[in-house]
């Protein structure tokens, strides 16, 4: 008797051709990587929009320009939604993505409300350092770092890295006290936020590799 003929296994991309298990795994990995890439772009863009948010048009003493006011509101809303959406589309379980996305859409508008209440006198002006920390930009950076660590499945011990979001805010506070020009403060704030965000992600990734290596 002749041996039974085994069906061929192909890894081709033509329609109808069966895929080898390795090809399916590679395809899943590519989709996973693409989702991580899209998630990262959305998170970075969202944080950038919130960092560049300036509430001045909403706080003018005279008549408020409706177009400028709409621009300010739309920019903040778009930044918060991009940050939340970026965390939501990360290839992780909903248990990880949903809370972080919800945190973004709650914390950022709340921080904007705090800014409005403080400037209009509804909240006390001191302590200034506290209000410096409770700005939309600072909290957006903190939420982005914390959310990224959560969706990447990093150890909860590493969540403390999200406190690094306070560094740009405290430096900004010091520059304000020193009388540094506003454009310099804006650019330094943006640069420091980038360094802190990327640094936190790298530190967490390095720590995760060390933990995996020590457990083997």
C-alpha cells in the first residue's frame, strides 16, 4: 500500500492558499505591531495637543471671541480624545485599555476646569506649585505614561514612573519665578515632556527585560 498523500501546506499570500502556522503567527504579530504603532502615534499627538493648549481666549476680561474660544475647546477635546483613543486601540485586553482611556477623558477636562476656576478666582491662588502640577498638560503626560505602562503589561511597581510627569511642571514653575521669557518656557516644557515620556517607556522596557531574565 502506498503512503497516504499529505495535503500541501503553503505560506503564500494568494487568496485561497492555506497558511502555515508560522505565517499566521507572523501575520498576527504584524497586526499587533501595527496597532502598537498607531496607538503610540495617537498618544503622542494627543499629549502634544494638550501640552500646547492655552486657555487665554476663554479667560479674557472683555468680550470673548467665539472662534478663538471654539478653537481652544476643540483643541483640548481633540487632544483628550486622541490620547484616550490611542490607549483604547492598543493590542491589550479591555481590562487594561478601558480604564486608562476613561482616565484620559475624565482627568484632562477636570484639569481644564480647575484652571478656569483658579484664574476666575473661584479657587484660591495658592499654593502655586500645586496648581502648576494640576494643569491639563502635566496630567495628560502622567496619564499617557501610566496608560502606556498599563497597556504594555508592565509591572505595577513601575507605575511610579508616571510621577515623572511632575518634572516638566516643576521646571516650568522655576522658570516662571526666574522671569524667563514665555516662548523659552514653552519650548523647554515640550522638550522635557518628550524626554520624560520616552525615558519612562525605556526604563520600563529595560526593567521588564531584567525581570524576565532573572525569572529564567
